[in-house]
C-alpha cells in the first residue's frame, strides 16, 4: 500500500477542508511525514504512529477497483432514481482506499478516474473507466 514514487499529481490543498463533503469537487487525504502512512478518513493525526499534525493533500482521483457491489434498494429518493447502481471500493494511486459510486460494468482490477456526480444538493464521488495509453506509444490512427 505504501508507495512514494507514483504521486506526481498530489499537491498541498489550498483550502484543506474544501472537499466533496462540503460541495467542492475534490478528494482529500492525509499523509504522515513521520511514517509515510496515507489515510482517507481525516483525523488530524496519523492512525499508525500517532504523529500530528499530518499533511492534507488533494488526490489526483485515479485508482484501481478493489471491490464492487450492486445496490438495488436505494436509501433515498435521489438514489432510487439511479438504482440498481454500483458501489465501489477504489484503491487510490496515492494509497488510501475510498468508497465511490461507480459507472455500470466496472469490475475488480479496473483502472478508474473518480469524478463527481451531483445528487440532490450534494456531490458524490463517482468512478468512471480510465483509458490509459501505453507510455511513449503514439495513438493508433485508422
Ligand atoms: Zn505516521
């Protein structure tokens, strides 16, 4: 889970409390400078070593599907309009595992980009398939 080399897109958040839970299209996580632990749930301290404070970073919102479930009985009228829908656990490239709404047809191991779906007065994270081209290969033209 700990990788320190593949996070070029992580950057300090200008407004560390502004994420999708407050209506901003961002996904934040905490990173511990002392032990390297990265956590999605924000506590203000490291759940592994107890260090505080921890840095709040903005995720690039790319990752790999860890688990998929289909929700048939939705919890509210807004969600009922979407049912049945996929609920995913996604391992972000930065390390933390997050729960998101998912596009239909996603499976374990698929690469995804997480965007945001307006739902009622809120935003919810939603994963879409990520089409990645191999590095240093020109796009095929046919
Ligand atoms: Zn730590």
